[in-house]
């Protein structure tokens, strides 16, 4: 197989009436999804879109998304997913950088897309949530032939160190990772109902949700924007069997007012990734909902799944598991040499899931993959059984008075405090020490905790150089589109010297 869309063609032929996509009462079977995608493909072709041309999607999790996604792939176009919360200026950057030909928005916020498209001279099209109507051209029923290393998706990274870069994910990258996810990690069958609350414009939701579901012929039930009460209601209503989310989603559901009454007995597996899940949150979720949580790890550049706590193997909470099928992992020092078992080093990766490179950024590609191994920037250890444990992002390392402090280690202790819902530990400039440790903390609804109490809580559980000298209470922490806490977007209160305790007023 070359074109990723062949998965949809095959399943539509074998299971035409089986439900593929749900959004509340709207249900789209596999034949219906295929027919709608074929119509989109024909319309794009009538507009002059050729294999290799870029087609943008600026939509939330609505049925139109998979229809447009597979429609573009059918004619060999390259899909560029974008967050529907982006402003016009931001959308314009993606349009320019990718050289986009057509961009789709949805009728919930289409004016932003049309404004950006007009400014960049790109064709902008607004569609209803259930999919486009009144299409031109002759439907395209068979996928355009593609090579394994032809680009299928350009997925832009968050751009924390400059302008966002587009990771080129090939048809083989995405097809291989979806097959690995469906067959060996989640073990998906047509009888499964997968929760689609992870954004489809993010690679976690795209691969492990949409593409894996289509690969196996399962049902994907969508939530356009995550809400813990809505998620629990959908699990109950649709008898969801597989929940996929980031740690903050699990924490929100755990603390939702209806959590104790929700009948979630249909759940057989819960999958988490995107950032490290605090062990206390994992254990509390499993105890409340009686469903095992499997931790994994991946990146935009790796399609995304790299490692996983796999079925039939020992599950080690707090680890990111073992390297998945088709992927190799190592932990190395700054010279690219393997470090001893148990010692921290940077994770490097190669395999079927590794991107082709960054779009039009050969220098950035060479820097990220200097020798065939992708430098992740994540610091981890590996044990004698081959299980990896993330310590922290290399860039997030705090050096206090010459001692290395990894924020996640401090955050794990804070999460053990009964009043803490979320925590982010950062380095604060200090004239003598270089950096001091600070912590922004959001409390659980109705809970109370004094910043000094939290400082003492950590001080009693970690070495003296590791506890935060400054703690401030906030209503919430900044998060990315998937709900991942953006540690580098956390800012200390003005004038903070690294020795105080503060409460930050709501913005």
C-alpha cells in the first residue's frame, strides 16, 4: 500500500454500513464517508489541485474533517492541518510557508480562514460541520498512486524556538504508525468505539484516533471541543471502549462533578500521551473508573507513536513503555554515545515513523537528524527491561547553583498534594544561583492550600536544592490545543525574586 486513503477504500468495500464517524445524532457509515471523500476529491481536481499540492484544513472535530482529509489524500494532495482557534495572521503564515492552493474552514468560524486566504491569494472554502455540499467535478473513486516516501501531511510543530516548522509525514509513516497502533498497541476491532476528543489537527488524534479507527473499521465518536462532563456523557451514551487523551483531560474527568455516577463500564483501555501523566493522577483515575491507563510517547515528527506500555507485557506506571514495532530508540549523551542503563540522556529515534524532514528547511532537518537518528530534546532513562522513563525536556532543565533540577520531578511531588490539580515548575533568573525554582499551581475546585504549605510539602520530599522557593496560585495554567500544559508559557509574577509566595489574580 502507498496512498494512506487506500485504508478507507478497503474498509468501505468490506463494511459499507458499519458506522465510521459519529457526532451526537449524526452517524456516517464507511460507505458514506468514502462517497463523501470521493466527491471532495473530484471537486478539488476540478479546481486544478494536483498530486503534491497543499490543501489546508482549519476545522475542529466534526464529520467534515475526515471527509476533507481523505478527499484530499485520494487525489494525492498534501494535507496541512491547522488549529481552528488560530487567528487570521497565524493562518496566513501556514498558507505562505506551505505554498497552499486551497484551504477549508467551517461555518463556525470561517471568517478567519477567508480573511487569510484572501490576503494570501489562496482559494478559501467554508463547509458545514457535516461536510461540504454542492460540489463540482466527477467523484474520484480510486486513490492516486503515491510512493511510500511521498508526503501525505505537513504537520507544523509548535514553534517554541522560533517560527513553526512543517514536519513532512509520508504515506508510509502514517500508514505504518496507524497499523502499529491498531494491531499491536490498542488492538482495535470493528466492535470498538473510540473517543474522538483529541484534536484531529494534532498527530495524536489523527493517527491514534482517525487513521487507526479507519484501519481497523472501528467507530470514532467526535467531540468538537473537549469538556469533561460532555466526554463522560459520550462515553456512557455511545458505550465507548477506548478513550484517548492527554493527562489534563484525565484529570478534568476525574474531578468532574458527575464522575462518581457515570457508568463507564464499557471502557476497556485508556491511552495517554502528549506529556507525562503524574502517577498520582493515573492511579486515581484507574481507581475511580476501573480501567487501565496505558502511557505512551511520541512527537509530531514521529507520526507520532514511539513507545508504549503494551498489552500482554508488564505495565510500568510512570514510564513511557517499550519502543513500538518499526521504531528504534536509544538514550545518548551530547556526543551521540549510548549512556549506561539507568543514566539520563537524550532520546534519539529512527524507524518507519520518522518524518521525511522539515518542509523547505534542509538546515533544520540536518540539525534534527544529523546521522539518521532524530534528536528529540527529551531527557530519559532506560531500564534493564527496555522501558523508558522521561525525566524532562532538555530545554526545560533548570540549573540551580550548578545542580541539575528536572521540573517534572518537582511537579510529581506537587501532584501528590491533595489540593493540587495542576502544576508547572519553571526556572527563574537569579543573580547568584543562575536560576531559582518556581512553581505555578492550580488547585482543585473547592480546595485550599497556602503557598508556604506547598513549598514545605515539596521540601519534605526532595533534596534541599530541588524544592521551589517561589510558589504562586493561579486559576489555570496555559495549555496547547491538545490540553498539554505549556510550561514555557508560564510566567512568574512581576518582580518575583525567587523567594516569595504569591497568588495571581485571574486574567
